[in-house]
C-alpha cells in the first residue's frame, strides 16, 4: 500500500446548524476510513471571513484534518466530499516529504 500524508481542509456551507456540522465532522472521518485512510488529527477552525463571496456567502465554518491515505484513493475521497450537500469547498494537499 502506498500511503501518503495529506491535509484536508473543508468549508461547511453556511446556514448549517451545530448538529448538522457535528454530523458532517463524523461523516468526514467515515469517508476517509471508507477510502482506506486514517484520520491523525481533526481540528475545527470555526467561522472565518472569506476573501470573496462563495455561493453568496462571505463566511464559512472550516474543518482541518491531517490524514494518511493511499495515493490512489485521493480522487475518490475528493469526489465523495464534493458531492456532499454539507461542504462548499474541499482542499486536499499532500504534505511535503522531509529531505
């Protein structure tokens, strides 16, 4: 297995209740595990102002996860999260290898 370390940052859609955000946080972990990965850390970054409006909103609640995931599963995970009705943005970046 070719596991790599990634940082997954997501912006929740505005107007979600605290309960819906908690469910989304749980769904994130399950999605990573379903794709053969493991969540190392998960941090709620809270509500932040956006640099420009996205989908008519100037604020979003952010979540950041440090994950380990097989390289071949990244597009499946990204696609699954982008189809969710809870997230307006998904950013998956690979951590640099130390030299």
